[in-house]
């Protein structure tokens, strides 16, 4: 199946966007240059590279500066909220001014792993939402077993936040509607391809086509043909193909829609994304 998909891509010269990847996560991509080359060969010409905290934020920006078709998202993941300080927010402040930074994220709540206390997660989620508002950036939201609280906090900022992406969406139709109503895009990842994800496929079938994104969340959550292996941006094609299958569309149509949605939500110009590597900043 992997070969079939890759061949199909070569034939059709499709453009795909991976709306959420962690290619600078420590130790996971020692072969980053090869990973990015495979992504381009597979037609994945835009990768939104998301920092998990201050440890990788500067590197995520550096990668966006030196590699074509990569944009940076910086922020502190809810796992890191327990250790977050005012100094960290100040450090983010100087980084967020970089033109390669297109959003603040991933921020939100994770009550599944609960690596940081709930109240502390909520506090830093609010403060980073306010930070995004101050910087006029959209946000990338992470929520796990915390959707009702995530939604009620986002509603507090309705009219202030500029929207963004609910990444790795795996909620109910009601939750999908609530995020859409707040102006968010919904991004689907590898689990959409899993045999037991029937309910999620039902949801993905009905989300308006102009509000859907696809992502890998690599190195995690590999889609079905590569399940159990390290994930990488090239594999986003499997999730896009799944979306095409459940909606009765061609891969080409899903690629085109999710490509332009990714450009739209992150405020990117296609010409700039497709431009050859700029001469590296000193
Ligand atoms: Zn996440
Ligand atoms: Zn992520």
C-alpha cells in the first residue's frame, strides 16, 4: 500500500501540507535532512514545525529560516506548564517577533498524562492565549481528555483570539461543531486511518472542506501503513488519502483543499512557501 500511494503521488505531482510536525524534537530526527528530502519527494511542500517548549523553540525557528517550505510555531506544551516561568514567557516574547513564527502553540490542556497539575495547565493556557492575542498570532491547540475545559477557556477569549487549529482532533460531532463555531480549523492525523476509528471517520466526513487540515504530529501517531514506526512528514499522504476515501473525493481534491486551508489559517503566501531556499540569515 505504501508503494501504491507514493507512486500515485509521483504521477499526480500533488502538493500536500503537513500542518503539525515536530522535526526538531530532541533525538528523534538525527537524519532530518533526509526526512525533509523524502517529504519534498512525496509532494509535502509545506511543513508546520511545532516547538514543544523553550528547549526546541529557537531550533524550530532556525530550521524554518534555512529550509524552504517550513514555518515555525512556538509555545509551551501543557506537559511543560508545571515548570513554566515568567522568564520563559519573556524568552518566548523575543522569539515570537521572528517573521518565521506563524502561530503560538501547541498550547492547551492534557488531563490524560497529567504531567503538570490541572490548575497550572489552565493558568499557562490562559496566559499563552493572551500572549498570542498580544502578538496577533493564531493558536495551535492541544487537548486530551480535557475538551470541555479547553472549550470553555477558548470561549472566554472569543472575539480576541484570531482562531487557529485544533490539532489531532479526535472528538465528537458536538465538539467538532464547537471548535468550528469558535473559528477553528480541525486537523486530522494518523489515527483517522486506524481500523477502530469509525466514529472519528464519521466526524471527518462532515467537517466543511474549507476547515479541514491534515497533519502527522510526527514522530508520533504514524498512519496505518507505517503504524508502529517513526512517523515523518512524507506519511501525511495516508491521512489525506483516508480523508479522500471517506468523503468520496480524489486525493488530489483533498490535497488541494488542505493545502490552501493550511496557507489560510497560518497567513502564508503560496509564492513564498514555494520559493527556493533563501540565502540563510547570518
Ligand atoms: Zn499535541
Ligand atoms: Zn504535537
